[in-house]
C-alpha cells in the first residue's frame, strides 16, 4: 500500500509541475509588453481576478495555522486573518481599487513616482523588495523538504528544482500564469475545505463550539485584551493595503469596475471560507486535539484516502509556494510539515 500511494503522489506532483510549466509557456504566447507580463495586459476577467485576490492570502496560514491558533486561544486568533485580511479586501474595493487602476500603474513604486518623486519610488522599492526575500526562501525550503521526505531528493537539489519550477512558470507566463495557477490550486483547496467542514459538522454540538471559541474571557484575564484585539484587527485590515501582491491583482483587472467588483466578491468568499478553519479549530478544542495540526488530523480521520492526497498536496504546495501569512507561533514551513506527516500516515 505504501508503494501504491507513493507512486500516486509522484504522478500527481509530476502532472502538477508539467501543468505549471505548460501554463507558463501557453500564456507567454500572449505577452508582448511589460504591461502584459506584470499586470496581464489589464485583461484579467472579473472571475479570475476574484480567484487570484482570494488566493493572495488564502493558504496554509489561513487554513492550518488559524485553526490551530483558535484551538489554543479561541476566536481572537482569527482577527488578523481571516477577519482582518477580509476587511483589507473590502477596504481595497471601496477605497483604492478603482483610483489605482485609473492611474495606469504597473507596480506600487509607480504610485510613489507619480504622486511624489522618483526618489520616493526608489526608497519604496528598497523597503518593499527585501521584505519578500525571507518568506520566498522559507517557501522554497518547505517544498524541498517535502521532496526530501517522500523521494529522498537531497535538499540542495530539491531547492534548485523548486526554484527553477516556481520561477520558471512565473517568468514564462507572468501574471496570467500566476492567476491561472492560483485559480486551479485555490479551487482544489476550497473544495477540500468545504468537504472537510461539511464532514465535521456532526462531530460536535453548538455548546461545545461556543466553549471552544472561548467567547467568555477567562477569570483574571488581562484588561488590556481589547487593545490587543484591536491591534490584530487593524494590522490585518490596513497592513496589507500597500502590498505589491494585492495591488498587482487589482491592476490586472479589465476595468476599474471589475477591480472593485472582484475585491467585493473576494471579500465575501474569503470571509465565508475563512470561517471554516475557525469552525475546525473550535471542533479540535472541543475534542481535545492538542497535538499536531487540527485540519490535517480531521482530514486524515474523515476524508477518503484519494481525496485526502489531492487535498494535502494542494495545501502543501500552496503553503510552500504561495503562503505569506505569519502568526504568533507559526513558521512558514509548518504547512508543509503538517502535510508531510499526514501523507506519511496515509501511505502506511
């Protein structure tokens, strides 16, 4: 059985990599200018912009880490993400999406150049660009660790492979390739999350869920708790508004109306699907799941092995090549490590 599931995993990963590079090559045929590469020629349809906006942050941070944090400390763990991130999408649609689109920008730096001066653009770039190095490196290491765990590929070779594939499909296809793969991966993740949430409904009662969410403050709790709560909410809602990843997707829409509408639809979808990890965390608390990942433990217990492999690979790859959310006790490679442990159990 171990060998069969290992072969299935290898086939799934191989088709995934081939699909990524194929999409990159296919979309490269429609690129002729820097605008085509950076913002898809401002031709992304509203539905694809919506999927890409959701996928900007909906990864292992939202799915795995939020559930574990809710299990430990209750509902306040969800304020930065998904609640704060969802509010950020709402603010982007209401406040900045249409005006930024009309400015005919390609990057965040262009905004500072148009509004202020080229020196401000350079200063902004010097601040923003290095902020991405750390989490990109951590994501490469995470996926290389998956390859080492299952196929005994040396970490150095795994890092090189991941870097070539991840950079390759992006360089080949630009924003079109990123948006298309966002949609495919997100579709698999959301389908799995929805299935898992549905299967977990019968596992607990409403009273147990309320207790797991810890709505009532514990006796003797710090009175400054409200300040901490507001801090997390504000950081989540405002801290990402200036991010290149968010703004690049807004600028890729077909029109300012589509940019605004995509943000609005992404807000609703992000908050709705963001409620599922919160629910799963409360289920984990109600059932005393104190070790390991709540989501992966429930998935291993409730899902069919074939569905589990697709779900875990989708979540694992997203955690390794897309996720950028940081939580108080989380590390970037937690998602990939949780996926590794569940797949290992499934294959035994």
